[in-house]
């Protein structure tokens, strides 16, 4: 089990959520249950999935939750484009959020590759151990 709070990607994703909350505070009131709610929920999903995945014991489960976090990051990426196009985010706010989301996506992708590589190594080692155990049983028969 990992302490998710020590993961740099979780820290960056958490900071993104805080920025999203600040930026969406100025959205029109009629968007409270629309875009404001949706972009906040999607952004919260990113560090939440990282945290939940880090609580699982296997690399396979961690990778699955990292993939969910990456999907949520893509959702946020679109939603800030929409907010910009609707005039809810000014150019500078949009640019900062877009850069932050892009950084989170790249970090998630890199971590996901490392976790999957580690997972593959574990599966190979487990397979070798099963083969060795099988050969041992056959030799003892």
C-alpha cells in the first residue's frame, strides 16, 4: 500500500482541483448544476482515483485506477475548453488550467507506463515461479 499523499501526481492533481474550484466560482449561477458541478466532479475524480488505486495491493488495480484518473483528466480538459468557448474562462485562466491539466495527463501517462511495466515484471516472475514449482513436483513424482 502506498501513501498517496507522497505521490507528486496526486499533489499536482489536488492542486488542479483547488484551481478548478476557484475558477468555477465565477461561473454563472445557472451553471451551478450544469458545467460548474460537472467540471468540479470530474476534477475531484482525478486525485480521488489516484488515492483509491494506491490503497490497493496490486499493480494491476493501481493501473486500473490511474487509467480512470486519466479519463477524468481528459474530461476536465474538454470542459475547460467549453468554459472558455462559453466565455466563462478568460484567456489567461484558461491557459493556466489547460497547462495544468496537460501536465497532470502527462504525469499520469508516465506513471501508468511504469506501473504496467512493473506489473508485467511481477507477472513474469510469478509465471517463472509456477513453472519451477511444477517442474519440482514432476521431478519428485
